[in-house]
């Protein structure tokens, strides 16, 4: 919005200063010599502000603003906090419960069991709440033992919002490091033992960090890919194998990010962007491979969402907050509740003919 406005002013100014006398004399004397356009296009004036903004001019000729809003800034360094410094994620209130409005039965997840990785906190926890509100039982799988408390609070909140219900949802908590195959297999066995089956999977375990590419610590890069990519792969293949053994249909939703389709600015995060692009394409690849087994696989790519963690980062970096918001067409960050409907839709029969899709929930960020 901002750049084109400046550009239009520059074009207007250039237009006035370069227009031949015959053109500015008045509306009744409008004559357009055929040569005007050609001579303007061929102009090679070193002081022409538009020439300075082209590849004909050396870098920096147009001023400090060149590329300013489209570049990463190596000074932005954000490390994923240690567990002790991690802010808690509250169970959301007043948005997840049952309702008495008519809606399509296809959206119901009744009699299903859903496993959510990274469900102890953040987006995973709130999506889990939406999934339970839609009728499913839930297995929260997380590295963090906060998962047990989250499971308990989720049921308490559900009970508060649905007083008088005879049967409460079965919500369980399980430990796994999603990047470790043995840990993943143990968690899958535990969930099947507790719930009898798994119908749906949501892979929300993941994290991001910000270092410029050249300084990115290699061990942290490996860890990032391990959790975001291997973790998604291991859980998806584990659940697909279980569904195939049961000869049961199912659906899987992988949480990618808009970063899998664009490059965020100003914070540098090349490994995260590449990892989320991998998640998106894993969803497409699995969708094709498992279509014949009745297993659908889709991706949700959220934009900037205000979780306890992003709140902490942005409280400490208000300039980053303003920059982010300025780049979102709707002018707003999302909240975790904005994913409740998207995940329920993609897991449920309402999206029966949708597989391999990437649903961007980003306020239009990736459109501009
Ligand atoms: N918050 C956003 O703005 C945003 C935007 C786009 C995409 N995402 C993606 O959404 C997902 C959830 O992000 P969030 O903001 O809720 O983060 P979060 O840190 O609040 O929650 C992530 C959860 O994953 C768990 N986890 C991390 N590593 C794990 C591992 N090795 N094994 C098991 N669990 C592990 C954490 O303990 C935590 O409970 C991530 O994949 C993230 O990349 C987030």
C-alpha cells in the first residue's frame, strides 16, 4: 500500500518535469507527439529518480529505502526459550464448548479418537479443545509434562461449558519426543492401548528460532528439522500404518506455516522456512500415496498467531510486532481459536473430497 503510493507520487513528479511544453499547455491543445514515449523510455539521466530505482543504477543509488521492507535483518536473533522460561498456555474459555445452533452433522467428530502432537501448549492445545468440542476423544502427546495438567484443565473447562452432560470426553496425556522413532512408537502404542484406536492425527509439535543463516548453530538446525520435519513424518507414517492395519479411513492434518510458502521479514529463519515447506509437500506426497487407503492428508499453514510464546517474543520486541502487523492485509494477528474451525473441517467428513490441500490461515499475508 505504502510503496505504490510513493511510486505514484514519483511518477507524477517525473511526468510533470519531463513533459514537453505542448503537453502541459492546456486541455484544448493536447497533442501527443509519437516520439514522447520513446524518448522517455530511452532516457538515461543519472539523476532521474526512476532510473536510479532500476538495475541500470548501482546499489544504494535510490536511497536507504532500497529493499528496506523486503529484507531480513541479521540483528534479529531469537532463541527458543528453555522450558523454565516458557510462558504457560491457558485453556481458552467460552469459545470451545457445545452450542445449540444448527450446523451440518458432517462437521461432527463424534466417536473418533484424535492424537495431537505438541498439544500441551499453544496452538496444539487450543486445536485439541476445538476437536473435543466437536465430539472427539483426545490424546495429547508432548515432550512437556505440562500435557497432563493441560488434559485435566481441558476436561474441567469442557464440563463447565457443558453442565449436565453424562459422558465426559476421554482426554489423555502421553510423553514423546517426536524426533525420536522409539519414543514415537512407544507413544503410539500407549495411545492405542488407552483409547483402542486412532482415527485422526494433528502434528503441531514444532518450533522456530532466528539466527542469520551463516551464524545458525548447526546442532540447533538439526534439532529444528528433527522436530518439525522428522517429527511430522514419524507420527504421520505411524498413524497411517495403524489405519491401514485396521482397514479404517482416517484424516491427518499437519501444521505447517505460511513460512513454507514465503520468506518472513525481518527475522531471518532459513531452516524453519525450508522445514515448513517440507511439511507442506509431505502432506501432498502422503495424500497421493495413501489416497487408495481412504486416508486424507492436509496441511494448515498459519500466519502470525498470538500464543503465550509469540506474546513473550513481541512484548520484548515491540518494533517486530509493528512490522509484522503492517505486513498483514487484514491488519491483525490471528489467535489460536482461529484454527479450531479449520482443523475440525479438515479432520471431519465435511472435507471428505479434500486431500493434499494447504489451508492458509494467515489474514491474507501470503497474498501480497
Ligand atoms: N504461533 C505461530 O504464530 C505459528 C505460526 C505458524 C506456524 N506455527 C506452527 O504451529 C505449531 C505450534 O506452534 P505454537 O506456536 O503452538 O508453539 P508452542 O511452543 O506454544 O507449542 C509447541 C508444543 O510442541 C511441543 N514440542 C516441542 N518440541 C517437541 C518434541 N520434540 N516432541 C514433542 N513435543 C514437542 C512443546 O512442548 C509445545 O507444547 C508449530 O509447528 C509451529 O511451527 C506457529
